[in-house]
C-alpha cells in the first residue's frame, strides 16, 4: 500500500510538471497490474496513461480493466489511439469488449479495424452472447498428421509469435477437422524424424462454439487444461479458449451467484460504479417477492389465530420451528447449486438427490426434534413454564421439527432442479427465497400437529 502511495505521488508530480517523457518512462517500467492500480487511484488520468504507454503495454492494461473503466477511458482516447488499441487487442478480448457496447458504437469501431481483423470480429460477434464462441481466439497453431517434429519446430518458429499459446498444438486433417491435440512437451521430447501421427493418443477434449460459457468452466476444471480447442457441429476447428478467459467467466459466474444467493439480481457493474437508483431497481424486485411471501406467513398465522389465543405458548415457539425449516432449506439449496456449478450433479440426478435428502432430512429433523423435546423438558423441570400438558407441547415441537426440516431439505434441494428444467438460473432459488417459502409451509405443519395433539386439551 505504501508503495502504491509513492507511485501515485510520483505520477501526480510528473503530470503537474507536464513531463510526458518522464511519465512515459515511469509507466513503462511498471508491471501491468501496477498501472491498473494507478488507474483505480487516478481515474481522471486513465486515458492519459494509455496514450502514454507503449502500444502493447497499453493493450495489456486495457484488457484487464473492468468494462465500466474501459468505457470511461475509451470516451477520452483520441481516434488514432482507439484504432491502434482495437486492432492490437486479442480477438477474444476485443469480442468481449464489443459485446458490452451499444450497437451503434460497435459499428463505428468495426469500421476502424483492418479488413482481416474486421472479418474475425464479425465472425466472433455472430455467436450467442454467453457462448464459447464469444471467448475463443483464432490465434493458434495447427499441424498435419504427416508432418515430422523437425517441420513442426520450423513452423512454430515462423508462426509462434502470432499464437495465443504454444503450450498445445492442434492436429487437423485436409478438411480442417480437428483430429487431436499434442502438448509441446511431447513435441520437444520426440525425435526429429518422428511423425505427428505417431504422437496422437485420441484422447481429445474439445468445446462446441455454441456451448454455454458456464459449461466450458466445468470442462476446464475437470480436465486441468490451459487451453481447449473449439469446433463447430461438423468438427471443423474454429479457435481455442484459454484458461485466462475461463477464469474471468468463472469469477463473473461466482459474483452473480453470490448476489442471487443474497436475494438480489446480478449487478452488471462493480458495486461502487452502480448508481443508487439502479441498485434499488436490482434489489426491489426480490424484496417485493419475499415480502409477498411473508404476507402468506401472516395469512397462515391469522388463520390459526384461535389456536394461538387458546395456547399462547405456541406463539412463543414459532421462531424455533420457522428458523429450523428455513435453515435446512437454505443448506440444501446451497449444496445442490454448488454441485450443479461444479458439474457434480445434473438434471438426471434429481431422483438420487431426493432420496438422499429424504434420509438426511429425517436424520437432521430427528436430531433437532430430540433437542427441542429436551429443551422443553428441561425448562419444565426447573420452572413449570409449560404447565401440566408440557409433554404434549414437547411432542408438537418435536414432530413439527422433523416435518419442517424434512420439508425444508426437500424444497431446497428440488427447487434448483425445477428452475434448471425451466431454463432459469438455479442460483435464483437463493437462501431468502427458500427460507420464505419454507416459513409458510412450516407454520402449516406446526399448527397441524398442534391441532392434532392438543385438540380438546389446550385448543
């Protein structure tokens, strides 16, 4: 932190002295991440920093900025610098940036691209917004099965600089269909006269250009790859997706899921960049839904008002029942959503999940039910707080806890499957939503047991 403060002070001094040469030397000596931090500290000078940096360093800084910062800086850059940056940007990063902009702005920027870059940009923008096609880059190295290692090494020396990565090479046939991929390690360790075909092991893992980006995150996670090839429906190789892009997607997915877990719509920008009005709009929808759910809770209480008047002690024990059901539902929902995100559970597993949650819900309910019974018995022993019918009251609480915990576990675990089947985001079955739903049904279970066991005694 102290080092950053010193850098900020030095940059401000150079700007005040109008020392562009000194500023250029200073910025070009910093790490890319240090320049990004300077832009965060001095946002009004972000455009000046990019204008001053060497082109490749300016591009590398620009690609790691969040979109609101990119857009703010872009508006202040000169037309010539804009042209240089978008033509130098890697295709996948450029596509991601273009995808966030309004249509008329994208059209003006595409005109600034060279014919070759324009063709690539239009091709990548043709894929759905959240598809793998938007992430892929066409900068990779392909080889043929009949090539020798010696020829491959010459090929890498000639075209390697233009590739996003040379960690993996891709074997294609004469029609451009992907046959296999080969690690650079295998190339370097093989004899110079070895044929590529002899190194193929037919353990190819690839992505489809129309696959959701979230699926690609799971494939990378399960297969420990730094890059994966992207193909079309006919198996033609279109590009590659690298781990750095996947990490960005994973971070965005995680952020959105955390916001939905908390009962809000996902924010499209960093929290501090969102206006208060926009923040209210994002939160109001969920709060209204949850409020309407709580109105149902009030309706249930009003329906059983006579029972509550007859046995006030039931009202005192309501929070115990409601919180237990909501907590068990939130637990189950969180576990299943996480398992879905990691690819551990699919829609076809719903029945296996239901059976497991029935067993675990019963076990958890019995544990809490036993604790609830012990609590009432202990209080009765020391205070006589529950009167002569304490045993029946304890049974009501115990049976209710078993019922609401079982119901909460089933509801929390099945809602993600239902939402996924409907095409919605499972993260929308967030903890507040599940808790509200289980509160309503939990009270019905509670008062039903109370009516059955206490009718003619306290009711």
